[in-house]
């Protein structure tokens, strides 16, 4: 009886699909299974020997899946039912509903929350990549979100989408769209693995240079009062004894520079956001910093065209490295060519490297050791915060600045991001082909 159900865009999409020149079938008829994992009590562990990577609904949309929490192998019942496989479509079913991801090789041997619906296409009846592209299109999204329920937090269940109408395009069209989605998945895997290999190389080099064996397990230290006064007179244990502090001290004791020596570091401040709002026709999209870790960042705000010059520092360029400064501190992104020129809110610190150091800085701050150099410095009682001054003084060993080493890193990082950008473009092409075809059915 909900008016929102009958007046939704999903209802309009169904009316449009009634004009389809092709056969329409139910989702349950073109899939091998549509299900969500079992509910279970979560026990997190620190060791990969005792745990497996676990992703929530927000995690599955991340561009980088290398830093997930681990759930206990021993304490998690029915863990075999939580594993993911390549070629599935995942759909968020709680809170933020209808976000979709096509699983690639990076999802193998990882588990996911019950808040994610797994859709396994039957390849005899429909191409998996085509099915994903349809569900990821604006028409698929409208259909997925039509049957939500819940007074506070919205939900959908697998049986709510079992009867979703799926247009069966001709085999050649399905194959072309499927190929684009699969190519996108493979390119994304190649790019991510290239980045991860470089991170590992850099991490090993840092451990060797700084003489690091193991920084884990150290939770307390005896610290002279002179050192505490030198360190902003901060007495909080994390700032003085965490892994990041010990690493920071080790690098400071060898030949090094600070980030400020090879980059400009700042964060812009946004005032009067309501007064800055434009529209989709008279504004620039301004992206949320909290969504910049996703494959496709989100925006619900348009910066008025009249305010672009005043807030030019919100605009980011290719090669910049950004660090989240509030809430979840230490998320790091690099602006690729695809996203160059967009506006991002003021919750991310901007690092503008000298051109040749863009790749190095990104890798340095995204490897686990590098991230610890950021997070140990955070402060705040209710919400964690870090400021640009703290980022600017992070030390980097001078051995990393060898010209040949820097050039190799720069070329490899640019190559990896070109693949990731190409993946996004191919997936967008696949979705556009479906949306264009369905739009042509308008009577």
C-alpha cells in the first residue's frame, strides 16, 4: 500500500520495459541462485593465519580491497557460505540499497556480509556481464530499490527481486556488453595488482633502510618528559607508543626529508555550504570525501557556477594525493586522469607533489607502514581528526629519492591507473549501451 512503491522510478521502468521488442524474463529464471549469506556473530582477528578477509556492503564498492578486516576461521559458523566467486553480481541490500559490483579475481577467497545479495547468472540463459550491466543501469537500480521496506533503515530481501523483469537482448548484443564488463574486471585486477606489487616492494625497501624487523606488539614505552614536550606535549598513549610513532622515530634517525620538501600540503575550508548550492544545470558536482575510496564516487551537491572561482581550491588535478582528515582518518586516494578537475569537499587534505614524486607519495602513504605514519598522529575525543601540518612533516628516507627509482615508480603507477581508468570507461560503455537501447523503447 506504500505510495512510494507505486510512484517510484521502478514503476516507470516496468512500464518502459513493457514496450520491449525482446523477451522479458524474471531474474529468478535467468539465474542459478539469488541469495544472501547466513547471519552470524562476527569475531575479528589480526592474523591472516587465523582469519579471512571480510567485506561489508561499503567495502565491496571500494577500489582497493587490500586492507579488509579479518574474521575468524574457527569462530565463524558456516564460513563456507560466505565466500565469494568471480563472475557474480553483488547488490547492497541494507541502508544504501541497490549498489552493484561485478566480482573479479580480487574477490576470490574473500567473504562478505549477509547485507550483500549474491546474484549468480545462469550462463546458458543470460551472459553474466550483461546481467550485471542491466542491474547497474539506472533502470536496474530503479527496479532494485522499488521494493524497499523499513521505517528507519531500508532493506530488500532476495525474494523481493526474484521477479525483477530482465530484458533478454539478442545474443550478439549480450555478448558485446558482457565482453566489455569482463574486460573492465580484468583491467581493474591488473591495475590493482600492479599497485600492490609496488607497495610490497616499497615496504620491503623501507624495512631494510630503517632496520625494521617487527613493530607489532609494542603497546607501551618509557618516554622522557623532554620528548613529550617536543611532541606537542601530547600524553595520549597511541601518539607515543603505536607502530607509527616507532617507525616515525626510526626514519627520523636516518637521512630523510619531510613531505613538505617535495609537495605542497594544505586543506581548503568550505564556508556556508547551503549558500553555495547550484543545480545540475547550473553547477559543478562536488564529491563527498567519504566516497572517494569507491569505484564510482558519489555526489548529492552541486557547487554554484558563480562560486567556482571563490572555491577553486576545492578542485583537484591529476597526480594529487588526498588524505581524509576527519572521521576515518588516513584514507588515501590518488587523482587519476579520469577524475582530474572534479571538486571534492573540504574533508580531505590536499598533497600537491612535485610532478615526479606523485607515484612515490601515493605508494608511500597507502602501504600499511606508511598509513601508520598518518594514523598515529590523529587526535580528537568524539571524532578523529588530523591536520595538514601533521601530514607535511611525515618523514621519507632520502634513499627513496634516487632519480631512477622515482622514475620507475612514476611510470608504473601511471600505467596502473590508466588500466583502472580504462576499466571504468569500459563498464560505463556497457551500461550506456543498455540505457540507450531501453530509452529507445519510449512510446
